[in-house]
C-alpha cells in the first residue's frame, strides 16, 4: 500500500456501507448518495474505457469526465473520445492539458518524453489532473487489479492525501478514489463490451492493448502481456497519477 494512502474513519464507513459492491452498483452509490456533485471520472479513453464510461452514463450522464489531453496522444484516441461522447450521451467531458508555463520551463522542445519519461508524465498528466480535481471530493478510475503489480492489492474504495501542485496550501486534505472495476478481469471486460455493443478503440485491432501517449505506446507482440506495449525497455509501468508519493515523477 502506498504510504500516502489514508485510513480514516470516513473511509472505514464507506467500505463497510458499500461492502461487496462493484460496477454500476458502486457507481450509483458514490455518484448519487455519497458524493453528489463532488465526484468526477478520470478517463484516458483508452482500450477499455468504454466499459466504465458506459456504466457512468447509465447512472448519470452529466457526471464530469476529466480527459488528460497531453498533446502526445494518438489521433485515434481523440476521435474515439468524440465517438464515445456521442454514443453514450456524456454531457460534461473536460479536456485538460499541461500548463504552457510548465511546458516552457520543462519541455520547451517537446522531447522530454524521450529524455525523462517520468518528468514528462508529471508535467503532462500529474499536474494537470491535480488542478482539474480541485473542488472534487472523490474521483472514479477504471483501474483493475490485473493491470500492474502496483494495482494488485487496491480496494474498490480508497482515500489518499491530496498531492498538490506546489502552490502553498494546495496539498491539504484528502480525496477518495473509487475503483468500480478493481476486481474485473480481461474476460469480464470483453463480455461487457460485447453485451452492450460498445465501440472499441480503433488501435486495439492492431494489437495496442494498453493505449497511452503515442511516443510511449507500442504494439504488443503476439503472446505478450497486457502492458508490454507501454514504456518499452524502461523500468516503468505507471504514469504517476495513481502514485501519490511520486511527487516529482521519480520511480513512476
């Protein structure tokens, strides 16, 4: 468990009250009962995003969806975002990107992804997301336990210290993180997509199984595992937005 994870009485109550819930049932409880007007979805509009977004749309299509447009995404991802928004009826997709001042200071030529991918993720993902989540008490993610070793033990309901953005007072308090698909496997996801006839990310058919920024995403070789196409050749399998202790991207 990450050291920045919190174990408060409020978290204990949430876990006890909603024990055993997942998927749509957990989303309905969080969106409508626990955090009305104070919860947002964080979505990459990647290979499996349609499942979570479809569930959210069934509960409340006006739920804010925060989309990190890093400036390095595949064009297919941007078009897929637009297609899902139309099909699912999501009314509040918020595309957020890196601050121009941060890019000017740390990535003026756009090549930071190659020189220091951890720092690139911090500037283009971590900071923009933290700014976008100000004012929200909870966020919803599409993370699953099977994806990475860092996610293997996560709970459907978590609480973390607010990371902050460097400004005085920006790191005060905690925020809940809801993971309604935490116990889902790849077969569960496939069944849901087929059952609800959801459109797939166009790159999946080309064997992109986990899709992030274009420079750091490759096809997965036949027989390879789920995340083999991300940050190939580097000791890295997370961008950092779900690892609160890595404030400067180190070790992400």
